[in-house]
């Protein structure tokens, strides 16, 4: 069975679903762009396909290609800053140090030491 090697892609698929859900709930992403994942879900659930699902593998592959293409288009058309913020949030969530406080702001000033004269 070929399903076992496909399990290595599960974390990638899971992170793509998390990203899509986060972008879908984000107010900075336009309503028209949010229609793309809805269309992807509707296409997969719809009995009307480009290739009928009666054909075992080929019928499922067109669902995968169309739904994946719509999700990819969703990621590309969403504002880049929002996508990057969501991606960084997923990475940092896994690496957060125990005991660190999130959401804390430090207000300060800085100066570049290379431009200062030696004292």
C-alpha cells in the first residue's frame, strides 16, 4: 500500500490547513479572496467534477488538483504581510521558550555604535 509514504506529508498538509483557517478568519483578507477556500471545499464535496469519481484514482486526482490550486491561489492573493505574519506565528508557536511572556512591549531607544567617536 502506498499510503504509508504519504504520511510524511501530513505535517505539511496540517500546517497548510492551519494557515488557510487563520487567513480565512483574518479581517485583513478580502471577502472575495475568502471565497476561494469555500469553492475548494464545495468542489471536493460536489458530485459534479471535471472527471467523474467513478474512475478510482483519476477521479480523485482532479479533486486534489483543483482544490489544491484554489488553496494555492488563496495563499498567493491574500495580503503578503498577513500570510508572512501567520507563517511566522506558526513557527514561533512551536519554539516559544517556557516562561516567556508574549504580547509584552518594550519601549526603548537605540544608537548605532559604529558611527560614534571613541571616547
